[in-house]
C-alpha cells in the first residue's frame, strides 16, 4: 500500500468525480489534506487493515477485476511483437506502430475523458470503455495484416482511456466503508495487472500471436457483464467544459511538467516497445531462441519491479527527498541506464538486468511526476491529470515510430542513445521551469485517493 495509507492519512471525503469544478476547468479545488475552505482536515484516521481493505461489496470487486485486466493490456502486446513481425511479414518498425496508434488515440481521448464522464456518468463511461476494448481486441485477434492491427489498436486505446480515467472514482464511490480500503484494493489490482500482463502475453503468445488479443476480449467481456450487473450506484461528476484540459496547458507549472513528460515518455516507450527486438537478437546470438514466453518472463520482471516501486518506494522517496529532487535524480539514473543499454544491447544477460532495473526507476518516476502535477497547480485534479496525460502520451507515441527506422538506418543501440538524449531534455525542461513549481512540497500530503490517482495516471499507457 502507499505511504499515505501507512501513515494514517485521512481518507478523502469525496472522490475525484465529485470534486467541485468550474465549467471552464479553471476553478481551484481543495489542496491535498485540506477542506474546501483550505483548512487542514481534522484529525488523522487509522489506516485500514488488509482484511478491512478486502472486505468490499461485489461491485467494487467487479471494477477491480476489470481494472486488473485493463492494466494487463499495458504489457500484453510486448512479448508478441517479434512474432507479429515475423508471421505477418512486417518490419520491426511496423510492428512497433501497434503502440503508436494506441498511444496517439489515448492521448487525444485523455483531453476529453473528464468532460465525457461528466455528461455520461461514471458507470456508462466505464461500460463504453470496456465495450470498445472488447470489440477492438476481438477484431485484432482476427486481423490478417499488421496494418489492420495498428488501426484496431487505435480503437482499443480509446476504450482504455475512457475506462482507466474513470475506474478510480468508480471504485471509491462504490465502497460502503472507508474509501482508503477500496483504494488499497485498486492499487493491488494495478500492481497485479502490470506484472501479469507481459507474462500472460508471453504464455498465450507461445500458442499464437492472436491468443493474447482474444484472451483480452474475453476477460474484458466478463468485466463488462460484472459491472453491468453489480454496479448499481450511478455517480454524477461535476460538469466540466470539453476544452478545460486544453486550456489548462496555459498554466506555466502544468506546461513545464507536460514538456518534461513528453521527453521522459519517449524514453519510457523506447525501453518498452523497442527492447523485445534487440533482446531476441541477443538471445539468438547466444544460440538461444527467446520467443514470446521468454520475452514475457523478462517483462513480467519489469512489470513487477515497476509496480513495487510505484506503490511502495516512490511515496517514501518523495517524502524524504522532495518531489522535484526525486524527479531529477531518477531522470539522471535513467539516462545512465539508457546509455548502458546502448553499450550492452548485444548481451542477453545485460539486457535482461537493465530492463528489469529500468522498471524500478520507471515506477518511481511515473508516480513522482504525476504527484508533482497534482501539487503544482490549483486546477481541478481531473482536468490537470487529463491535460498532463494527453500531452505525455504524445511523447510515448513518437518513440515506437522513430526507434525502428533509427535502428535500421544505424545500429541496434542507437534508439537507446536517442532515449538518453530525450531524458537530458526532460531534465533541462524541469530545471528551466522549476521556478514555476513553487507550490510543490508546500503541502505534500496527498490523501489516499490522490495518491492512488497519481499511481494510476503514472502507470497507465
């Protein structure tokens, strides 16, 4: 569980879905750990036990199950990229566009998910998102070309954006007890999904590259039925303008962090989307056929590492070092790691160790960066998160489109050097704009819902 729960921070009285927000998205919201009037929340509440956290209504479990499957989709495709490339006669560059189409649509959708949920309601938004994932994942399983899968992954990205952006508010709103307990369950679902996704993709991918897509469609279909039948309580979020997230980027602090995130996310997705290809090549050079199952195992380790540091290490580090110093140090370490990957891309053991080690650093970075976004402005949390997520996913979309052609034109290590240079730019953006982040650290005590939102926004992809 996160540090705020361990230290007994007061659970929120309301969720992100019922936080008051002006229709133009510019009205201030409550600060972390404060009431709407800006006064400290009275008295800490005891952190729930694990037994209390898991004693939830069936509707909460239904959302948690669907959230687990949705988070599994982050790493599900990774182990089957080489198989798709080989069996559909596509280049690695074409196969990696499965990430680009997904992320471009996710980025655009993120600017408008808070507006859509405020009109449609939380339950309908969840169901629309799940339905889209079911349809497009099932169609991807029947595709006959990599171009078809690229297009279908775009629809998948729209569905995932709608579901993930709403799931936290839904799971908190559906609980009948303290919200902190439901949040522990939600974060557990996140961690399990991040870790199991690549492993399941590898296991199913060892049968056929189509199997992970079909499996996702089936599991998300079960989640759709569960939420339809079990989630009875309809939440009505405060209405926001469809342009609120775009207008939010005019805020200097949010703009600084969004620019930092663009360059950081480019490096993130070089590691995630490109690494299966040099890793499989390194294995072949050692006389070993890695395959989907082997790649799934490596990225299972990556997902476990990322989930552990997201949920456990990041909150502790940011409280000891501060948010901005944590970001700068982690970005620096990631830069070194990318240079090491460029140097050791021909070593199977070196690649495996560096990929899993990268997961540890990425988990810290994801959560710390999103927590900084939450503290840096007085914008509504949902609006700030949507604006930041929309911009950062654009950086992720660029990485797969550039890494493949760059490697083909130069060497297999060149994409990692590009990632290192991008991280240097991220450090520069953060250093140049640091003067706009005066609010950060002034009241660094996120309540459980805010901290879970930070972990979610940081890890969704």
